[in-house]
C-alpha cells in the first residue's frame, strides 16, 4: 500500500507544471529595402490571430503552425524564441481579416510547462491596415 502511495505522489509531482504569461508590443518598420511604405488603418475594430506549438521535453517540437507572415522579424529583446509563433499569429489575423498589415500589434505569450510537455500559445491583437503607397526612399 505504501508503494502505491509513493508512486502516486511521484507521478503527481512529475505532472505538476507551471504557466507563464507576458505581453509585448512591437510595431514593424514602415521602411524596407530602400522603400517607404505608407499604411492606412481600415477599421477601428481590433482583430486577432493565434499560433501555438507543443514540445516534448521542452525542445522537441511535436505540433505547431505551418503558415507564417513573411518579413515579420523581432529584435533580440523581444524574445526571439517565439518569433515563429508571433509570425504565425500575425499571419492568422491578416488572413482571417483580409488586410495587408497589423497596426499596433500586441502579442500575448502563454506557456504551460510540465515535466514532459511544454505548450506555447501566442495571441496577437491589432488593427487591420492596408498599404496606401510604396515610395522609393531618397
């Protein structure tokens, strides 16, 4: 009987996990490769998108997104570990709402960790925008 209690306690301890949550703000640059892009907000209604991944032992990816918004990059201070999920969340928001860009995006990263498995979900909120003009920088 004691062995059963010890095994149950050990399994309970291994399955206990922790979660974390943080929010970041990132506004992509409007100039790239010698061009300046003018963006216009097309709605005052905030839109959202989501991307998620699962990892065994914290680093072996077993599930996740396969579509990403190209050209969305993040600096080293913006936790590059989740840049692929932030890009996937932005793609999801842009695709679902038929816009070209997210204006003033806010990213919320939620992680849930247990001994064997880690899941990460990134949600993005922002305003839909479209490209108004593209001009060659001087």
